[in-house]
C-alpha cells in the first residue's frame, strides 16, 4: 500500500509540556462568578429567529439587537445555554457558602461594539452570531463592566433548536481490523429514552443496523475548576457503533438513528464514507497529519489574542480537499477547551464535514 503523507503541522507543543495556548482559553477571561446584577429597565436584548433548525439544520445564524442607556466600549454579550443560567441551577460548594449570582460560564461571547457601528456612543447595537445544536436552549445577556467585573444589564428572549436532542456530529475512526469502521456521535437521548444505532448500506445493497454503546460524564467525575464549576455543561450522550465486515473500497451511506420507546424513530441526515482497501492491495492512501489545531468561531466570537483563528482555515481547506484525503490523524491538542465543556460540541461541529466522511484518528 503506497502512503502519501501530507504533513500540515509537525509537532504538538504539548510534547514539550507547554500548550501553545495554555491558560488562554478565551472563556477563562470572564470572571463570571464575580457577576453582580444591574438590570436596567430600558436595556434590552432581542434575538431572532427564536426557533432554529426547522429543516433539520444543526447550525444557524441569529441576529441580535440590543440597547443600553449607558453604553461602554467594554460591554459584552454572553450566550448562555441552557437559557436559564441563574444561580438557581447550581448548588453551593458546601452548605455554608452561597453560590455566586452566576455560576455558569457563557458558551460564547462577543463585545457589544464588535461591529463598530456606534454602540459605544448611541447604546444601540447589533450582532450576528452562529449557534450550533448543543441540546439545550439559549439566551443572550448584555453585560457592562468588562470581563473582570461583569454587571448583568439585560437578558434576551429564549432561542431553541426545534430538535434539540437530535443525533449530531458523527465522527469516524478506522476500527482495529481493516474492515471495521466505528461511528461516534452526540445526542440528547439517554438509553432509557431511545435505542441508538447506525443504519448503513452500500449502493444497491440491503441496509444493516448496528447497535451503539452510550457513555457520558458527570460533573462529579471532573477533577477540578473550571470543568467542575463555571465550565461545566452537560455533555449529552456519546454513542459509538462498530460497522463490521466492510467490503474493500466500498462506498457506504449511513445515518444515525434512535428508536424511541413509543416505537418511532429519530434520524440524522445521511452521510457516507469509503471503506479501507484490502491490506496489501495496490492503492494510493493519502494521509493528513497535524496537531495543535484548536477551534474557532465563524462569527468571530470568543476571540482573544488570536486564539486559533487559523483552525478555521485548516478545517475549511481540508473540507475543500476532502476528495483527495483518505484518513486524517489529529495527533493531539484538539480544541483547548481547558475545562469549558461547551467547547467540545463546537469542536466536533467544526470538524464534522471531515470526520463524518473519512476516519478522523485522534
Ligand atoms: Fe498544543
């Protein structure tokens, strides 16, 4: 088997014990536990549309309009999910200590004057932000006082995906044997609610259904802050199915399924992959190897110190070149979530077009 290696980036900085961006997770700049309430009756945040993904999309843009009678250039908008982010959703660390006013980090943020459209003078601003389906609804809050001394001024209407629990972001991995592929995805369905599986079929063939295992993690299994405190977010359920006895080089279509207790099915959209050639068979295998990619937001949010904007260039280029790629090895340092669990959904969404089509080996 001929291997053609394309090495985009060589060495992960973690090999040297110095994460390129350690301590620079943008969300960690926000001292959310220091938040005070300064709700202003004439301040507002309005977001539309309020229902997303009506045609099954897992990624959509929303438009924010907001106003504040005393604007400042360091005012910012935080996106929260679940939409109810008040302290009522968290317990104190121990019974003698009250929880802070806010105990949940936003999942993303942007300066209110990001578009430089006069908000810092007039107090009227707008933003466009991209949301992905992360199983829960969203709300948008306007803060003054910058990131170190946040004052909550106004909270928006709630925005939700029409199918928040939908199976999303499949990622493939080559199995232990040449003729096996694993499919891993995320959903909001526990095994008590639905049976997860993958339906897969070659052209003209008979569809096969393979069962999936289901795993999750809990807050108590995190070893410390921020993953256990402000960075915690329910990761949903992670399902993995093993597709076996694949035929060499065969192209397969597949979709993710959940059979609900009432007998009905929830489906993802259809994806496809090509199975590995038979070992030793004459073939060209084009391998992409890189590390330290990080993640980035198409709307420019969460930006700090050029925090991985190049990762979007990397994923966009790989997506363009996907026809010429057989397998991807992402050799470590993935998204620099650094204990902010929400970032993992955003990472799996960013790599989905690649990882759902060719084995994405981590
Ligand atoms: Fe790194």
